[in-house]
């Protein structure tokens, strides 16, 4: 009898993989992941492949007969692991960090084994209460008052969408939850305000919430890419006079392009005066609030109606895990709660039925991995790692400031450095379109040269229309050696691109 025949025979009972086989396969998976993490730096961050190279190596149809798990894991090792972009690599300094730490990975595995669907307390009692505890631990780690409640979602895009819908629900007399927005000419058009640097997820939330992209008004920023409160107040006055219905303002602590910090206290004062919902997007920057001496950067966020922080960005949590905090949980529950008879249960005591606070009925047990890593690292350990990333970013900023031909394009409040190379012969020609086009092309070439090295991976943005290279730190496996390597490659690439 062949191996395939024996496997097919063993599966004829129509059961699952046996505990013994699972234990053997699981041991190999643990070893596979541990080996991967140990040899990350030997791998090129970007695989040298083209679209379709992987797909062509798989069969065109699903297998009819069972395949041995050894063969499946061999194909994983051969085809999948080497051919991803390695976000875990300490040389990955693009976008924002998204790093899965050891205790977080273990928590993810345990959550998968439990397969707990965290809809309501009765069907997930321990899972629900671990989420309640973990949300409150994070609230305390961020120095926020006890008035804030919250829950986990998948991403900041969904967290912000839920906040926008809750803000819409809080508008007196609107009743969009039950009546909708269409065919009601007596209503003014809804308006959301954010800065020109705000993440595109706010516009996506407006699309889904029926506000539309035309209902999003972007407020200009100052020289440090922060929303200008006086222009926000002016925009609200103009819109009210024109028949718009302002209802929500989104302030950002750590914008995507420059990591700028909006003046939240001034914005909160305007929201209070105008009776508008304030949502704070701290998806990236919020993690820095675990460092006590950095909390002045967050002044005013305690006045928000809702806040989003993504632990999967800078708190070493396996993707996905977004924390949505809210001041008035009853508003979220009123906006989203819809309980069919088959979900109605009687119980004694208080607990969250989390499906009532958002659009999802089924929810993953995301809290377990955070519960484990917070305990493993401790508050001091988390703060020490975030603090070190900010220190390394400040050191890199100093090198950029001191290097002829390089300039920083934005302040560095957190762990992201925005820079570009400007050759001496093109310096001071900001108003010259031809010169700026040459500088942009030069920096694009620099970025491509660095990324082709396989040692460091960077991304770019545009600030004031100028091509800007971003270096983001946030991986607990990163050291100053990696920052030195990045800076050396940038200088070498600048020299090569300028001479070429």
C-alpha cells in the first residue's frame, strides 16, 4: 500500500487529524517558525520574483486525494516562506512596523486552537472577559481616564468606520440607523472634517456611512503638517451657512506620511463648542503613550469621543489587532445593536456582548495574544522598546541634519524619519519646477537602489508635493547596527544616483 493509499485509508472515518498527528505536525511548525525568525537577516526582504511566478508552481485545481502533511509543509518551506515580503525582518523600515513578537505568535496559535467566537458572553465567557481586561490594561498603559471603554476590531479602517457611524447616530433628530439618509430632502448634507494629511480610511468610512467623499472636507495644515484649528472653525461656519450638517472631526496623532500631531486640545475645544464628535486616529502614534515621558504629545486625546490605536503596528502584536476606545459605549450599542431571537440569552451580572457594539456578529479572540504579550513584556518592557525606537530615530535624524546634501522634510516626534537628498547644485531652487522634478527623480532612484540591496526596505510619500523617503523603526529585533546600515546604503545610493 502506498503512502497516499494509507493516508486515504486513515481518513475514511471522516474525522479530523488525530491528536498524535497534530502533535507531530505542530512540533514541525514550531520549529519552522523558530528557524524562520532565527535566520531572517539571511533573507532578502523583497523576494526576487515577478507576479505569477508562485501561482504557476501550484496545480490548477484542488487535489482529489488527501496529501501527507509532510508534503504540504515541504511545499510551504519551498514556495511560500521564501517568497513573501518579510515584514518581520529588522531591515524592513517601510510604511509602519507590523511585527509579530514571540508571545504574540503563541497567543495567536492558542486562540486558533480554541476557535472562540467572541459574539456575546454566554458563547465566549472567558474570551469576553479577557477582552474586557486587556482593553482596560491598554487604556491604563496609555494614561487615559477610566471613562473609556472599548473593544478590538481588525484594522483602523474598521475602527474609524464604526466611530463615524456612531458619530452619525449621535446627531440629534437624524435617525440614520432606522430611516437611512436617502430620500430625505429635509436633512442637510453631512460633513466630516479632517486635515489634508489624514489617512484615506476616513474617506472610505464616509463612503460606507453614506456621507460620501464629497462630504469630507480636508482642512489645510501648517508648516509641520498639523491641522490648523482656526481654519477648521472657519470651515464649520462656512458649511453651516451653506446648509451642510457638520457632525464629526477626525484629528490625528501620528499621520501616515509625516507622523505629525494635530493640535488636539484646540480641536477638542472647537468640537465642544460646535457639538461635534471628535475621533482621534492614533493608529500608529498611540503606542508611544506607553512611554510616560511622551504623554505630553497626547494632550487632549482624553477629550475625544473615540480613539483608535493599532497594537499590530507598534506594540509587537501579530496582525490583525486594532483597539477602538469610546467615551460613551451606549452610543455605539444604540447605533449597532440588533439582536435576533436566537441570540437572546438571560444571565446574571454585567458583561459585554461585543456583537452589539459594531457591524460584526462573529469576532476573533484577538485579546488573547495581547493579554499574553503584555504580561510577557510588562508595562516597563513595552515602554523601554518603544523608547529605544524613538531614540534611534532621533539619532538618525541627527545624522540627516548634519549631512551635506540631505535634509529632513518633517519633524520626528516618534520613530519615523522623513528625508530626501538635494544635491548642492539644486539646493535653494524650491520654486523651480524643473529642479524639483530632478530632485524627485533622484530620490526615487535612491529608494530603488536601497531596496534592491535586499538588506533594507524603505517606502516613500509626498510632502508638499515633494518625493520624500520614509524610514520607520519599530521592530524589537532592530538595533543601531541596522540603522547604521540603512544610513550607509542611503548615502551610497545618493552618491551613485548623483554621479549616474
